[in-house]
C-alpha cells in the first residue's frame, strides 16, 4: 500500500539527538546519489545498490509508536531529491503522522526543493561550483542549481543551514575565500571535519594530500563567520 510513497527508502535509524537541531529525530535513508564525492563514507548508498532493510509498514508502525519520544524525522541519503515521491512523503510524515521534517540535500535539484514542504533544510556545499564536475562527478548546471538552492536556504533563515565537509584536496583556503560571496545571507554554516577511512569512495584521492588541521578549521570558521550569522565546527 505504501511502497510507492516510500520508494527509495532503504533503512531507518531509530533515533538521533544530533541530526535535527533541537529535536530528537528518526532518520530515513534514501539510496542513490547524483554525485560521487571521494570522501563519501556511504558508497553503497551513493551508487544505489543498497537493498531495503525495512518495509514501509514497519517504518510507519515505528513512527506512530514513538510519537511521545521523537520530535521529528530527518530525511537523508544518498540524495532524496532524486525521487519524485519526496514531496508526497514529506506531506505524509507531517500531516498524517504529525512530525516535523528535516531534509538533507546536496542542492543540485532546486526544483524539487521548491516542491517539498520540509521544516528544516541542511544543504551540503562541498566546494566551489566549478570543481563539482572534475572532483565530485557532477553532470550539468551545477552553478545555476546551487545558486537557486542557496536562495532557498537564505529565505528560510534559522530553519536552514549549510554544511561544508572539510576534506583535503576538496576544501582549502582558496575554496573558502571563493565561497564567501555565495554564503552572504545564509544564517548558519557548519564545518564538518573529514575523517579518513578505507570505506570512503576513493581512498586513493587522499594519498599524499596534506591533512586539514584544527587550526585550518577554526581559521575558516572565523572567516565564514564574518559573512553569516553563525559558523561552527562540528565536534570541536
């Protein structure tokens, strides 16, 4: 009955206190992504080969049962905006189950963002737009789409944030300086330190690449803080 509504959802994390700012949330994971970031730890999610580990009925039963303990649902991936059922799913979670919904997205599909009534948006800005094709495997209209999605982030004020994963070879001083004009008007930016493991999509990408230090992270935090309301380093 609910297969089409939940199409693309492959797993459920039953609770999290860090993914949805100010809320305890369950997390729904979509499979498949339109990028191949070398630092991604979810290779099987990115390439769309992950098989579902839970049924739509089980998800609904869990969310219904946990209403007293959960405030929201975080939808992540993979990339959720690849699925045309996303707006209907968010509507169902909000209006039928009564949850606040946070969406994680890479911002490459602003049209889908405009069609979806999420309550909080976390958008990844991975590097400068011109590097997306060569480093991240993006296909087309990167700058145009990112700029449109950034406008959505800015329009949402404190109900949205930009996340930058600070991976070696992807983010450096010149990247941060190039991103500053794009970030003006954004309420909050979260810098995420990169953690290397053999599970990233392309471990060879980071061979002989100087690691990013805490000094780098906090220098970038201060620089970005000059153009946004809030900037923080996750876990630091």
